[in-house]
């Protein structure tokens, strides 16, 4: 029996006429409705014609999280007086509750992507609702782009609705071809803000780490809220670990139930939090409770101010979730949960001054996340670079290039970025392409390890992947239950998709594959848009694996031969799967840390079960505050042979000649990426490689490695002067220019060099003469245009200092310049004359000698004639006899 009283009470009802008109007229719309208005529950029921009016339609609602999808379906079924699986059903990874008469189906965005890849026309579907668009999850953005593509090319009658609590309505409207924007008014109860920062500063979050002092403070604020306010308390924390720690610190609260709600919580707990409790409750939740779920009875929110977002450290080849400060938009969403049903209060665990410095909105996942799965989705869709997809934000070029490299490495795409047969199979598996490749390469035997790596492993499982596998097998906790279900699913889909027949459309296992799953049709738009689908090269079995240094069987046969129940088998299986998934993270012990094949160093935590292992594979890592090295959070010990075999694509032997430690180093190296396996001195190195190393040394340490006698330095300075003032044909002799023309001036001397000492024997001045403009004949004018010396009035030949190419310097005793009215010039440039005292120290500096004799000389004469009485200091220097001698010499 339909609960009309509850349906009529939902505020979004007032916006329904405008919404249905917009969809009828345009086929697309953007619905902006505050939390609690009923946009997730009432709107799909009305569009499907299940509330007693309107045509019958089939509606698919896409939610970003499994917990939200299940909750929305159950709520809609309750409003209809039914159970899920009747008129309303849901499909999430590993669970499908849908019946023959289902007209509203709630799915995760990952499941929707899988359906679109398998059959982009979505036969039988009339309307697709993309809920919670403001969260900007990558799967949701991708699904929106694919749906718009389908509407433009295949099904113009398909209706699309983007719905959100707070979103960039203008942006979504543009994305959906100028869709109308419909706004619904909410019932907003006032929410009081209480600023409750810690008494003492806490360390900012870094990676997955949150200062325990902040968590202790959050627990104390929860206790304070219970004492000061009525109603249930909803506390926002960044992740499962922080929820568990705060729950432990709260301990037993008399008459109060403490519930932990997150995406990995048991279904029973998730269901319990969505119905009113018989006792007062404290609900510790991640961001899943921001907008997707309504928790009844909540009057107080305690906000830690933290959230988890995906990040990629491209420099170290690491990706994963990281803890960040929640945005102001998220803060408003969280606070609003306290005012859903009545006036409430939010305790914010930071200062009001900090609040204005927070980011306005969360970063779109496409800007910060690992794009490997997205790139595979785009390739399977027939748009490898995603340039033709309607996206609010384009994918960053660097992240897409890194994703393309990863996909090429696992054989998912060809060099042009087009999906291969393997890529299509990998996309169907519903796991990251790296893990999917490991699953296929082990013929499904690695399903247990892949399931572990697909979801964050509880911290108390430790950092040893094999140990975590044993712990999960023992069961007894919620994580182990989810792991067991995922293992069953992976074994089913790995067998089903290992070698799919032509035209295979998948079954329920594919339907529940989840994020990243795709299927057979690669480029559905070829007929409609003229684009051609990818070529699909033949794919062989898993790559060979070397065991104990010798060529061994394939990865699949090796895994199958491992005794799964034995400890040694677990170690080998864990190491093999991790190595196949992350070949560049195979690492060897090197001093006090591990050097990965990627070149990044990693360290084990205190008390690690992996300590002392000669070889490991780093499956999960982060970077601690102030550290240049990664920290291993989850890894597997591995035998060298398996490590080398798993990362076989990175194995190479080559001659290496380079400049290191101030000289040429030549050696023959066998390496696994950055890991040197064997090194031998190279006696007869390729002369071309030696020459390149010497040039690198000259670039690193400068041309000072050559011999520069005084004449050579002077020649370079004279040439620099002429180039600065006359230009061509006089050469540029800067370091960069000389490096660029090394073939012209440093040969054949350079070709005879083998080491640093040989460079030091090259006369740079003699080599520079090769750059003089001999062909034009201007070289003969070098001494005329830039003479080494100039004769002054006294008859002395004084050297010119060309150290500053803009203004050469003539340093000469003042008395030797008597009688000279004009400043000497070279190549038309006046010299900067340093007039020296009898002691050789500058008495005056001038570029205008006539002006100096007229205005400056009198002061210099007055200062120096008493100090140097034996030297001539005439009244009129312009008519005096120039001299190098004293008065006594002159009188003689």
C-alpha cells in the first residue's frame, strides 16, 4: 500500500510539474534540490509512473556508492509498501535484487558504466537519473559523458536527469545540451554552529595519517555534544580506521548506542542506522552520510573537518586515498544533516578563521585520481584520448599519458590507445586494470589476493600481504565476509571472461562487476558518427615467469601449481599476484631501504613482518611527512626469480656509459628497471657513448673541465665582446652556444678523449679559433676590432680587460693619459677607463675623459698631490706631457 502521507510530505513535490515539463520538452534536465527534499526517492517513482499518475516508464537511478544505492531502493520500496525486488530493485557489485516487474532500478555508477559498455542503447530504459552529481566522482562523470553520447548518436528519446543537492547547475546544463534547470525548495531548519577547535595545535593530515590527538579531541567533542544537546549525534570522520579509533575512545556510553557507518560496514549496520533507534545513538560515519543517506533522529553533527580523496604521486608512481581538509561545500552538507527534521547544531573541530581558508568545493576526481581505469573505459568506448567526451573537466594530459603507459604495459590498449581483446576482458572484471591483468595471468588462481588488493585492508591485518591473506581466510570479521564474496565474484568473472566468444553479452556476474567493468562492443558509435572501432590484435596467454633464475612456466601455471593451503604457497601467490599487478614496484633491499624498479625508495614500518626480506613487492604505500621515501603499507615478500619474472618487461641488459662522480663510468649492466642485478666494467665502450658522457660532464660541471690558459680566456672574452656589439659573423661563445656547436670547435680533440683527464689536456683557446669567421675574412680583423692591448699617450701598451662584454675596461695610471682629450674606443665602443693612482689603485672611473679633465680632475689632484708629491700633478692635464715616471725622473 502506497504511503501517500509520506510522499506528500516531501518538499520536492512542488518542483515535479516543472521537472516533468522540462523532460518532456528537452529530454534532459538538471534538478537542484537540498538534502532531505526527496529528490532521490520521490522523483524516480513519479517518473516511473508508480505513484498513481503519468505514463509507465522504466527508470535507472545511478548512485555513487553501494550503501546509497541499497538505501535509496529500500526507501522507495517502503514508500510503495513493498519490499525491494518488486517495483523497485537495486544492483550493486556482488548483489542484485531485481524482479520481473521492476520499473525503478537503483545501481551504482560502476554498474551503469558496465551496462553502457555492453549495450550502449540501454534497451527498455526510458529515463536515467544521475544522483549526487555534485560529488564529482569519476565514474559518475564518465557515465554522464557516455549517456550524452548515446543520446546524441543512438537514442535521442532517452531522457537524462542530473540531480544533486548542491552542484554547478550551469555547468551540468551546458553539458546536457542546454538542459533546463529546475530548483526545489527545501525545508531548512536552523543549525547553530559551534566552533570547537583542539586546545593545542595538531599535526595536519598527511597521506592516510591523522594525528591521534585530533581523534581524541573529536571523541571529547562527541561526549560534550551528548551532554549539551538532545537527539542523536552524527560524527563525520575521514575513514574506517579513524571511525574505529574514535569508537574505541568513546567506549561504553550509558544508554547510548555507537554505530559505525561506512561503505564496508555490514548491511545490517547500514540498515539499522537508517531507521529510528529505540535508544539515543552516536553514528560515526564517513562522507557517505553527507548527502546520500538520511539518518533519522539526528539533531547534532560533530565534524572532524577531514575527508578522503584519491591522489596520484606521479613522481613516485604511487596512487591511493589521502586525507585532506574537507571543503566548505562539504561542511555545509554535513551541517545540514543536523537540520533535516528539526533545529539542530553542528560542532566544527576547527576555528572560524580556518574555515574561510578551506577550499570552496572538493576537487573533481578526474583532476586528482589515477586515470588508468577511466582511460580503459574511454578506449573501450572508442575514444582513447577522451577528447570527444562531454566532461565538465577534461582529464589532465600528464595523468592520461601515465594511464596510457600503464594500459600498454598490461596489454589493455595498443600503441594508438585502442582497446585490445585483453583490454575488453580487463574492463569487464570490475577491478583496476592492473589487478585484472594479474587475475587473468594467474587464470583466476590469484582471485584471493586480487580481492585483498581491491579494497583497503584493515590496519590490524598488518603490512604482510600473505599474512593478510591468512587472516582473511580465517574470517570472523566484516571485512573477511566481504572479501569472501568478492573472491567468489572474481573467480566467476575470471572464468567467464578469460576467453569470451564473439558477441558475448555477459551474465549476472558481469552485471554486478562494478566500477570499471566493460564488455564486448568497443565502438558503438561507428555507424552513427563515422568513427571506426579499434583493431583487436591477437592475444596470447600470460607472459612467462622465471623461477629461481631460470625460464619457468606461465604465471597461470605457476599459480595453479602453488599449494594454496600451505604457508609457502600463500607467500608465493601473494608475491606473484602483487608483482604482476605492480611490476614497477618490485623492490630489492638496498641498505636500510628498498629500491623499487621504478626508482622510488620505500621503507618498512617499525615491527614490519616483511623486515629482512631480500625482495618484496610494494602493493600499497604512502609518503610520510617530511620523508623523501615511500612507506610500505602492504607488501609481499617474493623470491628473486618470481620478482624478475613478474616484472620481466622491465628486465634489460645494456652497456651504460655516463658521467658520474666527476668522470666517465663505463659498465655492462643487467637491470630490472632501476634495480641493478649484475654489473661488469666495460673496457671497450662505444666511442659514441663515451663522447655523449663527456658532453654530459661538460654540461654538468662546465667548460672549466678544459684547459683555459690566460690567452684562451682573453680570446673568449674578446669574442664575446664582438658578438655583443657587432653580432654576426662573430660567434656566440656562451656556455649554451658552445655546447650547441661542440662539433664545430672541439673536434677532433673530443673524439680522442676517454676520461676527465683527457679533457683537461685540451687547449680551449686553440679550439676556439675554429669558430673565428675565417670564411668571410673577418677573422683577420680580430686584433683591429678587439685588440688585446692599446697604446696610451705615454707610449705604454696596456692590456684591455674584456671581462664585461658590454663595457671593456682600460686600467691605466692617470699621468699616462695626460694630453688625451677623447676616451679610447674599440669597435666603436668607448672603454671604461680606470684612472689609477701612483700606487695602482683606482682614483677615478670614467667613460668620458674630456668631462673628467674638466670637472673631476681637480678634486682627484687635490686629494693625491700631497700623498704622492714626486708625481706630476699639473694644473691643466690636457696640455701636460704624459709620463710613466715621477718628477725626479723627468728632471733628470
